[in-house]
């Protein structure tokens, strides 16, 4: 009995150490698990950034191809940081990238694309952030991987950099393609 | 310093008047107030969407307000936000396997403490009886001696 008691402090220390080490290895508390993965992309009816002044886009414009949907804004410095990588992805792979101009001034957004290049097939203007709320966006940039059927397959919060592309996005796109979800294909 | 303070005060004042919503009656205003304090701001971690001045909190307040106007129940509003932002936005965590540790650990801890205390108490009782027995034995020895 007394001998067993000797082990109490060691045990307490051990448990505490394990809990604290787990605390260190936990993910960034600022990263929220996405509630929307494997859910259909929400419906919307919003103006386009470029083209005819009254041109609008809806969810059906996202169907038919694997796409990255990238939430960005000119007021977001990280968006500028990831812009080069989006350009590179677009040029190198031909993957469809759709932008959501998030709570931004459309004139500035157009000027920004003119200055830094435009990797987007088209840009949806979400001026007041309502589509952002439906997408669970809590800060730009956020990037969604949407399959040809309009289902969100993955969400990345923060900048898309070569590492993120290689480790998180490219393998998932490859898996989608392998399962018959062809980018550029006409299948729903 | 003064400027910072002034800015802080101005921000707070702005926050209370931000949305500039007109409510038809005090009950609706109370309900809005209660609901918005129930949700955690996804960007600022330690603030409710009622108290945060972050743009995302403004958007979520507007969403709550819109859902209220559409006649949604409290539960419908909760699940609307939960579907989009996950359990994270709920200050009141749901009861499910991933939160069992959260819900059960205080009870388990309490039971452990109770068990330890009981053992200590019982040992003391045992010691007391032991010393009582000794005293009685001595008395008996002395009396017979």
C-alpha cells in the first residue's frame, strides 16, 4: 500500500506531461474545421466582376468542372502573397480557378487583376459578405476545391503556396480525376 | 495613449450602434441580443459576435437578424450558423463523442477526488480505533497488574 503510494507523484507527472505535450502538438487554434466539406456549394445569385455590367453568376456556373474557388480581396495582403502561385497553377495545369471578390471595391479589384495578372475564369462579386457567410468564410484568403458536381471537397484557409498545392490540393484533384471527375469534362 | 483610449471608446460606441437595426418590439431586441451573445466570433476566438467589431461578426449579426425576420426559430438559427461555421461558433458545445471528454472529465475528476477523500477519512477512523484499542488494552493491563 505505502509502496504503491510512492508512484502517485510519478503517475500524476506522467499524465500531466502527456496532456501538455498533446497541447503543443494540437493544430493552430485559429484554424476552424470546415463544416462544409462534402456539402454542396451554396446557391447564390451575384454580379460578375468583369464583362457586361448586369452579368450575374449562380451556382450552376460552377458545375461541370473541378475548380478552385478562391476567396480574395485587395485589402488582404496574404491574397497578394498567394497570387503568384494561383497564376502558376492556372498556367501550368489549366485548372479552372473562380474568384470570389470578397467585401471589396470592384473597381480596385479590377485594377488589381490588371496589375498582377488574372488567373480566374471569372470573379463573383460578394460585396456584403453574404456568400462568405454561407461558405463559412472567416477571413480571406480561403480556397475551396469544388468537384464537377458542385460539391465542396476541401477547404484551405490561408495562402495557397507551392507546399499547399503539392501536399493538399494536387493529390485531392488527382484523386477526383481518377474517380472520373474530369476537369474540363462535361459530366455534371 | 489618449488617442488610443479615444479610439477604443469610439470603437466600443460604434459597436453598440453598428447595425442600426430597428426592432419592432423590445422582445425582439432582447431575442436578438440573447442570440448574438450565444455565438462565438470565428475570427476573434474570445468574443461573441454580439461584442466583436470584426467585419465577420457584423456579417453574422446581419445573418441572425435576417433569419429572425424570416421567422426562424432559435434552433434553426443555431443550426444555420453551425452548418456553416461548425461547432466552433457555439459557446454551448453539443453533446457528441468528440466532446465527451469535455462533458465527462469534471464528473470523473470529482469522483476521483471523492474517492481519495473517502480513503483518507477511513484511514483516520481506522487509526483512531487502533489507538482506542491500545488505550483500552493498557488500561486492562494496568488494572489487572
